[in-house]
C-alpha cells in the first residue's frame, strides 16, 4: 500500500497562487506516475497534471501555462504550483500515485477555493 498525503490547499483571491504538496509513504518502491486530479461540485473528477519518474509532464488544457507540476523522487513528493488562479479552479484536489508494479493510490483531497 501507498499512502499519499496532500497539503497546501486553502482560500485565495483570483489571480493569486497556491502550492500543493503530496508526500507518499508506505510501499513506495516502483512509484512511477504521480499526479493531481480535481473534482468540483457536481462535476466528474478530472486530470489536472501528471509527471512520470523521468520528469515528463502533461497538463489539462485548462491549466497549461498557469500550473506547474514537479516532483522530488528522493522524497517521494509531488508538487503543484498554481499561479493566476481563477474561480473555476475551485475544487477538491486529489493526489494520485501509480506504481509500475500495479496499483493506484489516492490521497484524501485538499480543498482549493478561489474567490472572485
């Protein structure tokens, strides 16, 4: 089992910035992809960004140019730097960890609220 734990959510005004962190513990060997998803009220969970162990990252079109994902493999931690936040970014953000040997693990989620 892998236990991802998020931190860094909160309330921010439109145009502001937040940085989310997610530290994975437990059976952390063979962690490959780490990423962030979000779910707004009444909507389906969607991919925000993900990054593989080698550093290649991909982003949802809605956040390209505003969000940056990075990871520290030594700390088994993934970060999401969110700049130029918009009210439509308001959601619960979930960390997701995938192991190359199989298994997908979710964090408990952290609330991000962007006020207009």
